[in-house]
C-alpha cells in the first residue's frame, strides 16, 4: 500500500510542476454567443467557424455570406467578444 501512495503523491507533484508558469485560457464568450452576435448584426448567413490562437489570444473566425452576396471572415476576441479589425 505504501509504494502505491508514494507513486500517487509523486504523480501529483509532477503534474503540478508541469503546468507551473502557464496561464490557462478562459473564454468569457462562447463560440455560439459569438455566432449569434454576428447574425444579429445583419442578415448574415454563417458558412463556417473555427477557433485559432493569434498573438497568444484565442480568436473565433466566423465565415459569413453577407446579404450582398460577399464572403467575409469576421474575427472575434474570445475573451472580450469584440470584433478584431
């Protein structure tokens, strides 16, 4: 029993030190919320979505078809929900 306990404690220690110095990403705006906001801005039809990390920030990229028939890629900051130009 004692070797098992030592192994568990050691694995917890290694897991903790493996993440030292890293900041976990927390999205304040979900992808679904970002898509809803883009659709409310106009009569845009959402064609595709993807999530990327740009300059250390999580960004939602939403591909839309505008009412005029043009395709646009709208970038939304996942933390603030603001459009990135």
